[in-house]
C-alpha cells in the first residue's frame, strides 16, 4: 500500500513493475482510515486537488506513464477528472499508433447518447466503455476479464457446438485476439480449429438430430467463422466454402417445424434486438440477424438458390416494417454494403445505422479504390523500374496519407483492428521509407505487447508486408534472390519472433500475395519468399 505522500520517493519503474506475486496499490488521492483519524490531507477539495496537480507532484507523471505503457481499466470513475482526461488525450496525440486501448466501466443510459459517448471517449482519450445497466453487473464484467486473461472455459474443437458458440460470442467478434488465436490453433489430430468447425457444422446440418438450439449454435459459429475463412483459405476456395457452409445451415432451418421457426424469427423481438432500450442482449435475435445478413455478405450479388432468396426476403420484411429502428436501417443497407460500390453516401448511411464495423469497412474501401485508381494512371517504367507510391507527387502522397490516417483513427475508434492495420500499412506507402519503418514497427510492437507475445497472424503479416515494402524501396537495384536473406535477418531483428507455420505461409502465398499486389507488387511477392525462407526455423 503506497500512500500519496510517499509517491515522490518511488521511481516510476518500481511503482508499475512490482516483484512477482506483489501488487502495488496507489492511493493517489489519499485515504480516510476506518477510525476517521486522517494523518495527511486527502484530495477532497479544490485546493487539495490543485496541490496534487502541482509541478512538484508526481501525479501527472504517474497518469501519463499509465496510459503510455499499460492497458488501463477504470472502475467507478466518471472521467470528469481534468488531469485524467489530459493525460489520456496527451498520450493519444503523442503515440497515435503505439498507444494501447483503455477501458472504463460506465452505466448505460439506454439512448443514442451511449453511442456518442463511446465515440467521444474513444476518439478523444483512447478509452472504450464497458457498459452495464445495474451496478451488480460490474463484478460480472471484472470476472469475465479475469476469465479471459487465464483462458478459463476456453473450449476445444470437440466441445459441444453450443458451448463453442457461447464462448465465441463471449470473447467478442472476429477482431478479438482470443478468437483469432483459437481458430488458428491446431488440434492433436493436426487439424486447425477453423477447419474442424467447418467439418462439425457440415456434420450437424447433414445429420438427423438438428433442433433449434443446435441450429442456432451452427449459425452463431458461422457468423464468426466466415471472416477467418477469408484469410485461411486460398481465393480459389474461400468463396465456395463460405457459400456452401452458409447454405447448408440455411437449408437445415426447415428441419424443425413452423412453430419453432416462428418462435425464433419473431419480428418484434428482432426489431428490438439492437434498440438502445433493449433490456437484454437478445443473443438469439442478434444471431439470427447476423446469419440473415450473410445472405448478402456471404452469398454475394446475382441470382441465388431459393433458400437464399427466402432469407433475403426475411431481411426485406424487417426493413419494410421496422420504420426507423436500427434493425430496419441495417436490413435496408445490407445488400448495398456487400453488392454495391462504396460511396460517401453509403458511409454516412451506415453511420446513421450505428454500424461501426461496417463504417470502417466502407471507409477503407473508399481509400483503397482511390489508391488503385491513382496507381492505374501511373504505370510508366522509369529508369528500368515501375514507380512506387513513394515516387508519387508530394501533394498527392500527403493527401492520400491523410485519408489513410483518417481511416486508421476511425477503425481504432470503432474497434476494427484488422482495418486499422490495413490503413496503417496503406498509409506507410506514402511516407519516406525510414519514417514508414518506425510507423510500422510501432504498430507491430503494440500488437505483440497487447497479445502476450502472440500477435494475431493476419494483422501481423499485413504489417510485415509494409515493412518489406519500406526495405525493398530502398534496395530497388538489388535482385530479389539476393535481397531475401538480408530481408529475413532484418525482419527478425526488428520484429523478433514472427508468427509462422505452414498454414500461415500458405495463406501469405494464396491470399495476401493477391491482395497486396494491387498496392505493392514487389513487397507482396517478397513476402512469399520471406515466409518460405523463415518457415524451417519458425518458432
């Protein structure tokens, strides 16, 4: 227990890094003992607060160090404290890439104010609210965090599908490190969990024991799994696999009677599922909505089999009858989001639907489209080589960097890690190579620190391709075969252990090569050679 008056005698390193099995409790505002006898002044008045903020006090330094180096969870804090806000805002400006995300338990109002408060806190201070309705829920939030930290209740690939679905919902969405790590894990049989889930869902849908609970479990798992299939499967297979998986679940809906179907697909409950005043998380309704949206997201445009049209019709009915509800807004937008081009109007519409993840998607799509258009207009070979984006006019590079950086900040605010990383890598193409190196290494280190040394591979390899681009742009006259060994050594020196195994190496060649070639062909091709060269010594 460290009292406020003792803080000046403690080096910050010792304050924040106590010996093993020890926790330092800092009484920044002092304390009132149970006997009521106060030996030192506590911070209760304006004058004592001003004194605590004086230049001689370590108060501000402690707060700044906390927000720079650690994930801060505030409990019972209103965030009206000026010094607290200033420290968080300063770190956000000082470390736009490397800063960690922070969290605060706050009581939910149940109106759109919650959404705007979340956006404001995240954009201004890098703090994401963890909302609760009743105060006794705070303990449940803290217990959940503790469970996730130690991996409690993490299922195996052969656990019941209902248990796996509940765990996947509990740990977040496809942006969460827990999900990414779990789907990438390989079982004792040598099968990665993502593939085991594909097989398990197919068995469930082709069997004779389908019931509403099992069907919901399959639908909930698929809504998470569809995003990982996009990375792990080669382009030649991923679309077909996602479509057959979604269609199999959709067809098995008919395996239980109309009464059960009507109880699940309850229009009133579905319209209220995303309401600010919803009194429960409504997991069933949310799962159904997410699955129905897959009729556009997974199946794509064009004429489809009848079962796809049935689910699209359900969404259309929600859009038509829901008025101004969030459910109706998203149902109306679903087709345009996945089958039409991105546009500024679509970006505004998804924001009005409070559809944060899709807001980041559309914003990134707009930037990618603009970059590809500019690249298509600049294909002239100069001095024996094609120009890179770093060769583009200064004014254009500055403009595109600003657009990418705006998307990066937006994606950070809405919690879309993969799109944040995508925007970081794209932005790095428009700045000097040495500056890009620092920019990308800061992102890589943050991912590593926030994942206990095991960064999520999809985002990691996007950053590595950005680093390869920065390095290779400075070695334009060096042949690729000569560059790869030096590049491997340089990457390992800068990044340390790089997540890599055969499935990841295959994904780099089959997926990332195709995608990143649109923006930096040489870096994408070198990434394949780097992955193959590092593979024998990985781990």
